């Protein structure tokens, strides 16, 4: 494999990783009243469990 191929694959990999990232520019916003979510096992996640705590939600959508 040539250096050009390696560099191309490296740049493609970095682009894929960077395109999956998103910047959240509005921190410290309260959880909306209409927030509804479920864990993978079907257990509901309610708004009260998130209030007053930092939280991160990672969404996976089946394709």
C-alpha cells in the first residue's frame, strides 16, 4: 500500500469521525416538559429523573 493510499484512508477516517460529532451550543437548558424516552429494555425515562443533574443522551436509530 502506498503512502498516498494510507494518507487517503487516514483522512477519510478522520472525516467520518468528525462528521459524527455535533456541537451543542446551548448548555444549561432545562429538560423540556414533553421529553419522553425509553431505555433499550423498555423502561421509561421520565423528566424528573433528569432534573438537577447533568445528562447526556446518546441516540441510536435503527437503519
